[in-house]
C-alpha cells in the first residue's frame, strides 16, 4: 500500500519533514490509524487495489508546508482523495481548504470528506464533491470498521472512479455485536475465556487473537475469545458474563487492561 516513505518523528524536528509518497489514483488521508491497518489487511492479496491506493495518517500533514508539498507532488496525478477527520473542520482547516482548491482545479478530480464522529457530519460532508447522503453512509462504514465494511467502501470508491454515483441506500453497514464471540470451535479441554478490544478486529488486526487461540489449543485447552468495545459499559459487562457462564469458562485472560 506504500503508506509513506517518510514522516515527522515523535519530537518535532527543527526543519519540517516533507512527505514523499508514490502517486496513486486514490489517496486515503485519515486521523485514525485503525483505518490504515484495516485497509492494509483488505489489500493483502488484492491485485485490483494494491497499486491504486495510498494511505497516510493526517499527523504527517500537520504543517502547511507539508500539505502544500504533498498536493504539488503525490496528489497531482490522483483522481480521488478521501479524508476522514476525527474532529471539527478547524482541526485541519488549511488542509481542507487546499484540498477543495485541488478538486476545483480539475473537473475530473473527486474529493470525499468524511467525519469521524456523527456530530461533525453536517459540517464536513458538504465539503466534498459527492452527495451528502453517500458521504454519511461511507462515514458509517468506517466508524463501524472491519474488513466487510472496508470492502464496501472500496467498492464505492471504484464506482466513483468509473464515473458513477453509488446508491447510498444499497450500502449496508455490517454491525459488530458487542460482545462478539469469535473463532469458537469444539475443542477438547478446559475452557479459557479471552477478552480483547474489538478495535483490533475493526482494524483488521487479529494476529494477537489468532496467536492466543492457536497456543491455547496447542496446550490442550478450549479458547473462548470475545471482542468488546469496553468493559466499562454495564450492558457489555453483562453480556460477557453471560457468555462466560454459558460456556463454563474456568479462567479468563483479559487483554483490556
């Protein structure tokens, strides 16, 4: 996916570090690292998209000079730029203003601006070139996360690149149950509960979960892994308790500390 070739370090350098990234048809700029992780997982083995899209965290474009350089280099040949912003318009005002100029400079260019939170929908979705109902549905896909929803987003972007406008009503967000049992099998042995944040699943990052289940099974145990949004929610607490009791779980590994 070539996320980036260089980006600012943790400590601000004396001179601004300009991002150098290979060009692509679609640029996906986002405040959420989970978006990039999920996109990367979706692109594994995907010959159709792997060379057509580049992802970048907006933290790498925090300075006006970085934004100007990026738009004059990587973005020059892009056909569509998608921005997902966690925050209000003012959090990245200069960038949004320059992206609008980028899109109006060429009628074939498309700009998709998506709000990370529902309270910013009205402020942000109208800044792009697509209908607001479509922007709302695409934003909902990313908020829910997961590979199925990311695949739907990519399908929508493909339609836009082909000159069409996806029907927002046909885009169905796939909700994740909370809590969500995952990879339960009829293993022999004592049952061990595993509780992990579903943000990992939404990002497509299941390597830890797979490793835990694999090693528990190798030890002759029966894993019962559950994804949760947060154990602070009483409803989620009750749901986890019901699942663990129903499975006669004897030990719980909690990865939510």
